[in-house]
């Protein structure tokens, strides 16, 4: 207990310094006392990610996962009955998500999908993981699987714990799903999902731009002769607002 309190206190102290190297030195001292603390490895991995040290980020994320697995297996019997089991499983999924992001950045779809599938073994309906896996499947050209996971993410969006804003996540899922239907040359369905995304987040530019792009392919089915012109006026207005927002 004393070691854990010591560790928590030092992790808390890192909140008061923006010097990543200083915080890493601080936690390195804690590592000599409590090297098997999964929270410590998770925080150290985060700090290394802040300075783009990918190798050490990966190392500590994997150590955190290994320790969590041992905790679930040896302390809680892997049954999930202990009151802290869900929190442990959530942190494991968070670590797996971070690993997948790193491999996604290096265009390694195989390892990206591997870690996301490992996360789905813990929480099959987690919306963030389903979203990330669908994005990876799009990159791999597996559109049917991508659609399946986007829809599962939409269905269970309220289960999110990785993303703090479930509304923004849902808008992203709708927009991403619309993009898949664009690839499938199903422009009307794509626009339906872009509209759903815009209903939730009207100032997000990508679904608006994608809707505008798709509309050109079905313009012959639209009776209103000013429909496309109005869309262009609308997006110009949003660009003006966006520029002012960034300023």
C-alpha cells in the first residue's frame, strides 16, 4: 500500500510541471521502488509520446498491458467480479488503443488491426475501438467489415469511455460511414449519413465538403435548380466562420 501511495503522489506531482524530461526523471525514481505498477507505466508512456519517443512509448504501454493482465488473472481470477476489474479492463483497452494509433501512424495496418481486435476481445461494443478498426479496414480495402464496425460503434456510442464527447464521436462515425458509401458509389446513402453528422456537429467541415462532392453525382435527381448553388453558399459561410474561429 505504501508503494502505491508513493507512486500515486509522484504521478500527481507531474501535473504541476510542463517539463516532460523533469517528469520522466521524477517517475524514473519511482520505477526503482514500484516497477510493476501499471498506472505508472501508462503515465510514463504518455510522457514519452509527448516528446515523440515512439520506442519507449510502445515499451511502457506493453508493460502496462502485461501487468494489467497479471492483475486480472492472479488477483481477481480473471472473473471480472472484483469492483476494480472494469477499471483495469478499460485501462487495458485504452493502452491497446494507443498502441494501434502508433502503428496506424506508421501505416502498419496489420499491427493496427491486431491491437484493435485485442481490444474488442475485452469490450466488443466499444464505439471508439469499432471506429478505429473500421478506419483501418477502409485502409485495407475491406469495406464490408468497415461498415459493420461503424454501425456497431453508432449503435453503442453511449458506451464510450475513451472519448469524452459521445456526441462528437457519433458525428465522426456518421461522417466516416458516409465516406465508405462514397467509395461504394452509393451517393444517396452517403449523403444521408453526412446529413446525420452535420445535424450533430454543423460546423465540422469534412462531412459538409463530402456532401457537396457527392451531390454532383446525383444532381440530375434533384428538382431544386438552386440546391447545389445554396450548398456552395453555405460552405463558403462556414469557411468564413471557421477562419474567424481559428483567429
